C-alpha cells in the first residue's frame, strides 16, 4: 500500500515520488543528506553497511518499490522530522503540516487487535501505555532495522537504527522511556541482562538460520 501511495503522488502531482519527497519533506526539514535510493549514496557521507550473521552484505536496491522503504537518512536528520511530529506539524517555527492534517494522520483508521487501544492511523501505529499515547513504527530490510517511537504528551521521540535485524530495538526503547519518565524505577542490572538476552537469542536464531526479518514490523508495546 505504501507503493500505491507513492504512485498516487506521481499521478496527482506529475512529479516522481523521489522529487516530491525531496521538495516537500527533505528540503523544508533541512534533511540535506537524506535520499531515496542507494544509487544516491556516496563516499562523501559514510553509511552503515547492512550485516547478516555479523557479516556485511551487499546493499539491496528496492527502487521499484521505493515508497515502501527506500529512504536513507541519519539520526541527526530524522530528529528534524521527529521534532515536527512532536510539535504537531510545525518545525523551526513554521507550519509543515496543519494541525488538522496532523490529527487526521495520527488518529485511528484501522483496528489491529482486539485491544481497543491498538490501531493504525495513516502510516503510524497507535497505542497507549502507562505513559500515555504512543505513536510508533518500525521497518526492516535484509541487514537493516529501524524503530521510531513518539510520546506526544511528553514531547519525547526515540529513533533507533541498526545495520542488522535484532530484537534490541523494542527492549531498548522501553529502557529509555523508563529512564526518561520514571528514572527511580530504572533497574540497570535488569536492563543489561534483558538486552543481553535479547541479543543472544537473536544471534542464536541467526546461527539456526531462522528467518527473523518479520520481527521488524512487530508492535513495540
């Protein structure tokens, strides 16, 4: 469906999806090194190579389904994008999305479980935790995984990028949230053991050649 959305953009605007993203997202949010294809990566801006079984693999070209996951970026530039979501559509003192558009995107459109607190908006997974509303999404390609978590009521956004598929993202996100919002409850020894366990389990699965790439889109909470 993300590919379909990209094709709709091209049909409506008469521009390629790549040009539209650059003009409407990258440029206004000062995401100058972000790109929409591995063909645009260069030695000028070093990038993390994907790994499987702790060994580097070749980059996967997905230009034919680019809207579904081809954007290359960095934590620094994605923080500009996340700041816009925290500010309900504004960035650097300017309106990027109207408040109405922001609310439309981040309101439930499809229920994803029997739990009424779990739903999907437009491109965002929506849920609730003890800390309030959670807006999140994750994704993965062979050798890469990303997770984005936003708590709008606390103006907190967390992004974790890794050049391997791993179970650590969700666990680490929980540890960070506990530390930021309830630091006295943070048990670092328990967190360390849990993170080690998650990493060890994934490494064990890799050795058994179990396909864990589907974990990339699991709910965070």
